[in-house]
C-alpha cells in the first residue's frame, strides 16, 4: 500500500474525521448567494470552488471580495464544482464552503442539548421555496433549530437562499444524513416527537408545548414517510375550514414556530 492510502480509505479514522469536518461546513452555490456570503461579516467563507473558464461581472465581484477577505480560490473543472454542489443545474460554476455560528450537525447539538429545545424537522421536502421559508420561520419564530437531512431534502441552493431572505446564514440549521436516527436520539432525551398530519385528531393549538420537542413536516406529495412516522410520540393537526385538505409546508412551519413562541 502506498504511503497515505490508509488515510483515503472510507473507513479510516482520518478519512472519517475529514468528512465529519467537511459536513460541518455549509456548501453555498450560485453566484448571487456566494456574493451574499462573502459580503456578510458574520459568515466565514473558508474556500471557493470556481469552475475553470468562469467569467462575467458577478465572477469578477466574487474574486474581488475573495481577495479582500483572503479567501482561498480553487479553480477546478466544472464537473468538480457540480460534484461539490450536488446541483450542477444551479451552481453557476461556483460553490463556497461556509462556516457560520449556527450551522452544524444534529448529532453535535444533541450530544449536549439544552434543558429546553424546540426543533423543526423536514423529511422529503424537495421544493426549494418551502425549505427556504421553513428556515426563515425557524429564525423568525425563535425555534431552536431546523433539522435538514442530506438525503431526500433540497440542499442550500440559490432558490433556498433567496426564499430564506438571508436567514439561512443566521438560523440554526442542523444537518444529518437521514432523519430517523436524529428522532430516535431526541426521543431518548425525553423529547416529544410530533408529526404534523391533517388527519390527526389532536390539534397543534390544544396542547401545551413540551420542554423538549421536535415537529416533523413531511414531503409535499407523500407526507411523512412510514419509517419516520413510527417514531412519533404524538400526531398533531392544524384546524382548517371545511373544503381545505392541507396547508403548504412553509405555512405549517410558520404556524408551528409561532405556536411555540406565543404559548403561555
């Protein structure tokens, strides 16, 4: 084995440590979102990945801001940028590895959780506008965080950043690979795991929020998947007038956040 091969093995401690550290960084793609990240004093841009041959006024501004802040710029093939962004159709040839005070891993947050917390969790939500507005509601409604799985949910793409109105850089976003293990950990910590379902007999507004709780919102079409639903300790609905079957996920997220914020 050549020297250093052990460090590249996917099961080696060195590889796992590097991967874990990388997952603590937010990957922001798209020219305008990257410009916004570079323009904010509360955001640390660790490095930029810029597709070879990228040109234009926005690229010139990105490079100028990167020079002013001393940010490393890596010129790489366009396909490499797409691999990093996981969204070659929207990355516009640039990805920034960003660190904020609130962005991180759900497992880190739950390793030393506060005595009280209220979390929103998404599963299977693929519409960027809904993800962005859920992030915005998390920040505006004073929720302690939004759990956002890497599998099955939309990532931090330009439309998410736009819909969040900049709160993506301030809200606590807790990433995980899949949601079920996070919910199992929350339950072990004594948290209520509440699934929102229009057919549930118990109303969101008829129960007092628990000291520790997580509210799960499912995908736009399929709702909360079965493997996640089985972990629920409560199923809650939002009362609606006759003839209305369901609410948009972003609206539901806002109602949940403000219910906890304004509860006696």
